[in-house]
C-alpha cells in the first residue's frame, strides 16, 4: 500500500492547512490594500478639514452666531431701504380706454406747449411730448396704465425744464415700452425698480441748465436717475474782443458863454469889484462824461449758451419683496 493510503489523516490535514494558508494570505493581502487606501483617504480628508479650520468662517459655534447676526443686520438694512423708497412706490394706474389716453395726452401736450411758449422756448415742429407714435394711432388698451404713469412723469420733467427758461428744446425721445407692442414686462429676480428711460437735448444759458438739473434732482413723488450727461458750448470758437459791447459815453454839455468875451474886454457886473475882478471863484467846469459802466468780461462771455444732452431713468419701484 502507498504512504498516502496509509496516512490519509495526515494528507487531509496537510492539504487543509495549505489551502487555509493560501486563503489567509490572499485575504490579508487584500485587507492590507484596503487599509492603505483608507489611510490615504483619511489623510486627504484630514488635510482638507484642517484647511477649512483656518478659514475665517469655519462653521464653529462662534462663527455661526456671528454669521447669523450679520445676516439679521443685512436683512434689517434691506427692509429699511425698501421702506425708504415707499414714497416713490406709486401703484400703476389702471388701464383706461385708448381714446381716453389720447385725450389725456393731448391735454398734457397743450399744457407743455403753453409753458414753453411763456418761457420763449422754441420747440421741435413735431413736438408731441415724446408720444409722437400716438399722433396718428391709438395705444393698446393693456398698455394705457403704464403709459399714463410715464406721461405724468414726462409732464413733471418738462414743466421743470420750461421753468428753467432754455432757448430751445431740440429733442425729446422716449424709447418704447414692451407693453406697447403686445409684450409684457418681466422683472428680474433681484430687480426692485423698473426704469422708464428718457432722452432730452436742449440749449440755453448756463443758468437754465443748472436750474433744470437742480429741479429734477429733488424728488417730488418720483425718483430720477441721471445715466448720461453731456454739456458742450454752442460757440466752438473762443470769444473775441469784438464780441464786447460797450456803453457809449454821454455827449459833453456846451460851456456857458462868457459875457466878457462877448463885449470884448472887461465887463463889470453888479457883483464884481471896481477893478473888474469877480468876487467868486471861476465857474465850475462842465461834468466829465459818465464812465463806461459795463463789465468787459460779462459782455464777452455772458452771452454764450450751452447744449445739454441728458439720458435719464424715471424709476418705477416694484412692490416690496418679502425677505426670508
């Protein structure tokens, strides 16, 4: 009989031990690889967490409390700002019939033309308060509400300009609104006001430009933001001496006749001495011609006009936003 047959127990025990050893080696090798990978992942996570701890806003309890306090203060400031703009948050007028809007437009246009006429301001031939489109057509019924609101804003601004007394209103341009073409206005998520743009070009004395800009910068139920302002001198050439206009001096009065010269020789008047000498002093000389009272620089520089181009937005504030 062979040795294997005689020692079956030893053979089975040795085979089992060998297989177990191989399995344990494979399991140990695989476990070591997982450990190495876990160690690498742990080290990476530890380094990342350590870098976060060095940040100013690491989510610790003190930082959490500070961030919450800052957000509360920011929220209060935003609410206060919304409240500050409340006087300019006028509700959009309800839509009216197209014919009624046309009637209001014509009434405002007549009022503005009279105001500019009273201030001797020249207007464009086709002036229609920026609504020239509706000289020959009716507005859409769904657009009349926002158009009435814009019309009242333009009326206020143009009356301020007429009060400043410019010499000429050269252009009044009102870009169209989406509602006029059948579209709707869509506010952006963070938008708090809708701009109603307007462009104005006029010429006049420097004083008229200052007065107009001061008038529109003082909110009176509406909030105006100046986007572009360009001021240029109408005269491109520098002033010349010939531009000055001086006052003409008054003509000297003719001197009174001397009786002694008329009769030739000495002539004794009742109040003169016996020797022909006058008791009083010599007659006072005639007054000198009045000196020129004009101010030269004012005469040369005071007649210049400026041309002003202005692009502005009348801000129509949207309803208050509810903050979280």
